[in-house]
C-alpha cells in the first residue's frame, strides 16, 4: 500500500484565538499534537504545513523546523489559501492528498486511515469525515468538530480548480475544498459511535476555553486518547439536569 502525503493547514492569525496553533498543550504546542498524531496513522507519508507567510507566522515556521516538517509558504495573505493549495497540489505526485487543519489536536489516526481506505476503494473526488458548510443528511453518522479529515483526489482537484475558479466565492478561498463539494462526487466516512451528546462533542481549538477542555481530556484520558474515549469522556461530563416537574 502506498503512503499518502498530508497537508496541514496552519496560521497564526486566527481572529477568535490568535496564535492558537502554537498555544502550549500538554507539553507540546497544539500543532505538535496534530503532527504527532498524524504520524501514527498507518497510511500517511510526507507531512507538510501550508502557512500564509505573514510576519505573524514566523514563530510557527521556526517551530516547524523542530517537529520537523516541510513548510509551504503562501502569498502573505490568509485569504489566498486556495491558491496556495493549488500550488502545493501541483508540486505533489500522489493520487490522493490528506488535508487537515492545525487546530485539531485530538485528531484520530484511525479516522485518517479510514478516510484514505474509503478514497482508494471508491470513485470519489473527495472523502470527508465532516464539513460544516456541507453537512451530511444523517448527522448521527458524522464525526464531530475536531475530527475533520479530507482525502482529496489530487488530479480531480486541479481539474475542478481549472474549470470553476472563476465561480469561486471570496468566502470559499480560505476553506479550499468547497468546489469539490459543489461540483464533485463526495464520499463520507461514518463515525463508529455518535458524537451527538448534550452538549455535543467539539474538540476543535477555536477559543481559550476549548484549549482548556482538550487539556483536561488529555489529563484524564492520556495524550493519545482516541475518538471513542473522547466521546465517553463527554458523556461522563454531561451536566446533570433535573427532570421537569
């Protein structure tokens, strides 16, 4: 079986939590956990980060040398991420490419392998675990935020970009893959257990309180906690509500 390259999208210029990918979390930076967990997947090969290349990104670029991972620098603006990915995909020569984001420190290697296997056994333009912009009809089967994996057919992405780049909305540029959901054949991977709890599972680091929650999960379940363990942690920590009446 061929290994599949992974492109991790990272930036220091988050509006809600600036510098979140470099925030300290259980003895590593958030991005360090993403890279470490990605390496534990059985099917992943080359791991690289795409970084906009703004002055704010310099600490992240320096940190990547310690991980170590390759870095593709962008055009100095976060809103040009789609065009940066276009250049990265042209530089790679594999059939499939895994896309992750650097703010999901609990990403499960098994979910990555599951998505790769689905892509290789079907005729899909993209295989995903979840997507906020294009949610599944059956939400119980969708992985919750924090387990975002996309496996993209590289040549089909380049072809779709060439065909539809004029139709791309400004809001699509940062999110990279909307053209594949709009015009391509999408495959979904099913979560083994539902993440629809109350409150729902969400382990993406968007705010400082998300970071505190993930830190607590790692303390309670270990830094390598898998998806099932995280769902069980959420179930144990659901607030107790007295029945009405």
